[in-house]
């Protein structure tokens, strides 16, 4: 019975493994690009606050740069990829 279940779940685990590898690559590459963009946005925010005196707009840009930094949305994406990977490993352990 267990062998039959493994045979039936094999295509699902294969598809999940391929999707996870693609998502991990996209997440890694996207995090690198978003880190550079976050640095540029942070510099723009400092320039806005110091040179233009628009503190409120500067803080909005700082918040945006934090969200796209590696500690914002990319961290959430990495967590989600990890959870899907755990689910894939549980399916493989059956």
C-alpha cells in the first residue's frame, strides 16, 4: 500500500522540487537586485530629507526601501519557499 502511495505521489514531488528550485533561483537573484535598489532608494530618501527638507516624504521612501531590502518582502518569500520545501520533504517521507 505504501509503495502504491509513493508511486502516486511521485509526480507531485517531482513538480514541487522543480518549482522550488526555480523559485529559489528567482528569490536569490531578485534579492540581489532589490538590495541594490534599496540602497539607491535609501540614498534618495536621505537626500530628500536633508536637501529638500521633506522629512515626511523621506520617511515614506525609507519605508519603501526597507520593504524591498533583504529584511522585507524577500525574507517573507524565503520563508514561504522554506515552508513549501518542508511540505515537499514530508510528502517524500511517506
